């Protein structure tokens, strides 16, 4: 008896199963050995090289103490001879009302100056047209390096005014004969009974240059350092000896002077 012949479909099925098992075993062996898995050529992606961009470096932020602030307008403070920022204006009430502008001049230069002239211009509240101009010289004829002195500009009170401005100082470089004076036993204070501020004391020329006369110049300040008074008086001598001790008394007669917090004295010979 002859055996039955197997059909062609069964044979093909067995072949396909054998091939599938073989491929599976081969892939497992490659995976275990660390080989790169199979990729088809069509699935590979081409790497695109982008150009490198170059940016300017960001500026470093300055530390707080290193930051520089530029002014909107440059202004020179190099004036060595100038009017100090402590002036004031007041009205003296007597038979007529007198407007006073008082302040100080400082000489921070290396040279003495003389023939000093101070000019102040009065303006209305809302306007730039000058109402009046005042000229005067300080009581001290010479201002030596490192010194300051007061000035007192005054005129009859205008009908309308609100503010003042100083013009540029006028002066000459140079000195005049001078000497050294000392003040002694000075008393100062407000006299409530008479409504005045009084300064009294003694003066002596201890220098080498004789002067027949001497003047005491007093500057009065309030508690904020503002000049509120500037005046002078002559020294009285009992002897013709220019180096003898003299006395002085200086009165500031206005209710304003009950606000005096400090004073400063200068003595000049002539």
C-alpha cells in the first residue's frame, strides 16, 4: 500500500514557521550580545547642522556703590571766592521800613582780596524784571585766605518784592597793612527789658602794626546757621597808645535778634 502524499499548502506553512523561528532566534542573539538593532535605510534621519549664532555679551550690572549718575546739566563748584548759601532778608522797622539782605563771603583761594563789592537784585514774585539793585561792600576791607566775613545790603523797602538774587562778586587781588587783634571778656545776650541783643568786650592790638582806630564786626546766626545780623562798631580807647586795651559795645535793636544762637567777631584796624 503506498503512503498518502502531503499537500503543497502544508509544506509551505511549515517552511514559513521555520523561517520565523530562525529570525526570532537571530534577533534575540544580537540583542543579548549588545549589537545595534536593525534599522532600515529608509527609516534613518539625516542630521541637520545648524549654524552657531554669536550674540554680544550682556553687560554686567554695576554694584550699587559703583553706579555712576550723570547730572542733567554740569555746573562748576570751583568758585573759590563766593557768597555762602546762608543769607537772609528781613525788614527793620523804624521811622521808615528798611529792607536788609545779610550774608557771608568766603575766600577759599590762596590770595587775599580787597575792594570787595556785593550786588543783590530784587524781583517780584512772578516776573524776571528787576525791581531794584543794591550794591555794598563788606565791613572788612580785606579778606585773607581761609577767612569769611559778613555783609549787610539795605535800602528803603520797595512797595512790591518777593525774592533776591546775587550778581557776580567784584573784588581785587591784594592786601593792605593789617595787624592781629584779640578780643577778651566778651559778653553777649538778649536784653528783654530793652528788646535788643548786645555784645560787649575788650580789644587789644597784639600785632606789630599800629592803628589809630579799630572796628569790631559781628555776625549773628540763628540755630540753623543762617546769618540774621551783620553790623560793626568802633573800639573806644582811653589811651593814645595804639597797643592799649580798648572796649566796645554793639547793639542789635530789633525783636528779630531774640533768635540769635551764635555770633562771630572780627576786628580790623584803620
